[in-house]
C-alpha cells in the first residue's frame, strides 16, 4: 500500500490543474489523476474573467498565457430585424482586480501552460492514462482504487479527494451525489472556425447575440483568428443532421464561405443548468463541472470551476496543517453553491432572452428591453452581474464589502510598478487605511495572523501613512484604486482571505478586536474524527 498523500485530485482539466498547482505551491503533497493521456486538443471554453486571471497571476503564469489571450470585446444583443436591444462592455480602468475585466483565450495552449507549470512542482505527482474505479472512506484517509495506463489495478491513499472529473463525474456518483436542475436544457450546435485574413474583415468586431426567433445564434470573437458560432437547434432538428458539414456551412453562409476559413471543431450540446446538492461527503469534495453546469450565456462555466479551486485550496491547506478543523471545509459549499446558483440563474435569464422562438413574444421582449434600457440602450457592465459571497467563512453579519472581491492596485516597489499580489502573494492580509494606527491592532490579532502566515499592509496616501511597525509593510499605490475603495466603504482596515474575498472589515478601533474573535470562530484548531464511509 502506498504512503498517504495529502490530496488526490481526480481530473486534470483547467479546474483540476489550477487546484493542484495552488496546493502544490503551498507544499501540499498532491496526486492528480486523469484517464486521458493528454489535454483535449480542441477548444471548449473560450473566455474567462479578471478573477481567474488574478488566480493565474498568483500561479506565476500571467506571462506564459499572455500569447493566447485577448481582451473581451463589446457584446451586443440584437433582436427582431437586427435591432440593438442591449449592450455590455467591460469596466474602464483602473481595473478592480488589476486586469482587464474579461479575456478571450485558446484553451489547448492555455491548458498546456498550466500543465507545464504543474510538472515543475515537486510535491505534485501527475498520473495520466489513469482511471478511478472506486473510493472507500476511512477515519483519516480515502482509499482510491485505480486502473493505471499499463492496465494494472492499484490502491492509493489520500487524506482528501477532490473530484474535478467533469459533468459525468464518477466521484459525484460514488458519493451518491444528486444534481438539482434549474430548468434549462436547450440543444445547440457549437462551431469553431479558424478564419483567414479576408474572412476576418467580413465579420463583426465584437460579440453578437442574435436574439432572432427564426434561429437564435451567438457569434463570438476568440483569440487570434478563432471565431465561434453557436446555433440553437429548432424543434425537429437532430444532432446528426446539424453536425453535417454541408449543414454547418449553410448556417455560416450569412457571414462567410469555405474560402474564408476552415472548420476547427463542430459539436452539438445540450446546454444545462445544474447544481449538485452535496459538494462534500466527509473527505471527498467536488469542484468544477462535477459540482455544477451552467449555460454559456455569461461565459462563466470555467470561471466558476476555477473559483471553486481557489476557494478550496487555502481551506484544505489550513485543515491539513492543523490550523483549522475539518469543519472549515463545510464553508466551501455554503459559499460556492449560492454563488454558482445565482450566477447560473442570471445566465439562464440571459439565455431565455436569446432563445425566444415565438415572433410575437420576441417583439414584446424587444419593446420591453428598450423601454427599460433606452433606445439606443444604455451600456451595461457585465462585471455587475457576478455576485459576491453571502455566508460561510467570513463575517457576513458586517454586511458589504464583506464577501466582495478585494481590489488589486498597482503599487510602487523597488522593482518598479507591480501588482499588489506580485509583491505580497495571496496569503491572509490585513490592510490598514492611511488614517489608521498600527498600535490599535490587538496583540491577539497579530498573533493569529502570524499563525496563519498573514501579512499586515499599511496603505500610504499623499503625505499620510499609517505608522509602520514590526511585521508590517507600507504600500504606495499608483492608481488610487484601493484608497478610493476604502474611503467609499469608510474603512480603517480590511482583512482579506487568500482567495481575495474580504473576510472582515473595521470602521472603528473596536472592530479590530472583533476580527480576532472572528478568526477564532472560523479557524479553530480542534476537531472530532470523521466516520468511516464505504462507497461502492
């Protein structure tokens, strides 16, 4: 029998790769299994947002993925007759997370960069061509029955297992997990095209949602010469007929001909809205598509999974380092499931706008949207559609901005202008406003931050700076982003988690004492043993 590793990750798609890399960079021994021998060579996801890019940055991979990404363009919704009925753009700078709010990307080389970085982490063991067959839970570990690439059956042991094995997740099935349907199941044909120079000149420069009852269609501008069309299947149409090349080119004929590019991939999907009811069973957890599936109308599918990975990685580390009890892992579902559900409901709402097939109802829809948003419609910011966290390992009783994503300003350093995380990482951070006094930080709070390897950062602004002391760093931002955020929320301090969500805030000195008690409440270090569970 093998030694016990800290975490076994099942599935090496983007979510499994990010989770394994986050764990490995913290020295958590991790084994990651995938039944395929290599990455899937064709595109699936096509975009991600600034929150994901910040996580990629934390892995030291921003420069590696840069060649494969471009800024997310303007999105237009066009109704009956091509009338503009809504438009979305990205927030202007300074960017809240330090990055442009959205990106289009090529998934295969993006995944390749993730895997190359993962292969360099010594405490991560990658086993490709290896399939999970069964799980058995014990008091202090999980036993995995696997079939390796040589056809040999083996046993592995891990303190925790995370299923990142997709929508058909075997891990979810083995723990008896059920999916809640959010009542959205629509068949679509997805077509990826590599367009040549003459073809690119003919096409729209931004994303267009054609809310046309004759054939709802999405057009997406990808990275480089990659363009994607998504065509809703109409009643009576079958996947077999829609996947034929002559059918595909007939549908594309509105925009281009075979002389303008080559088909890269075409596949029919049923877009689902599903959320697992149970994300954790003792020492086994779910992440990514294993835990939820969302329609693509907000481009949040992969983003949601990578948020899962970022949320779970630091919690697993605290538990494995015995700095917190295993009960902390319950906060994973408490935080992520409502967030995913809300985001999925929003994506579903946008999908309902696009998918209307009744011409009369479509005309009514257009008229209502224009009456609400103006004609021409006012620009909306897509980032406003993404919620924060509500309950879990945070002081939610304090209200906003607790549960919100903490800004990442550009700061001055001896190396020039850098992003905050490049200088101070993604640990717990207590950020003090320029008007604050470090002497007001309770000793107990400093000690607790030290125990979880937290940092104290003092924000300077103009001639003002909180007094720097032992174990504290002064930061001087160059874009005013963080100072404005703290003034807007009337804060003297904010305590931020490793996944960049605000854990607690202080508007007065007494709130700093409460922070210390809150850390005790959420990150206690004694736990009861877990019961043995067998799963066949």
